[in-house]
């Protein structure tokens, strides 16, 4: 495959999965699409996202 074909597949993937990412990462509230910052006091993803954004 050439690079342009990969680019189209990647765009299609995110177009199709956007709603899942919005739900899983709670993007409307957390404004984050990463795995956050975890330390020994971080019990859940939502806290890790807030930590990283800080």
C-alpha cells in the first residue's frame, strides 16, 4: 500500500469511531484524547485525564 491509501484508511477509521472515542474519553467534559497521567493515587481514567490536563 502506498502512503495515500493508509491515510484514507486512517481517516475512515476515525470518522467511523469518533462517537466511541467521544463516549470513552468523555471528550465534551474532559477535553482530552489521551490516557492521562497516572500515579499511585489515581483510581480511574477520568482522574488521570484531569491530571494530565492540569
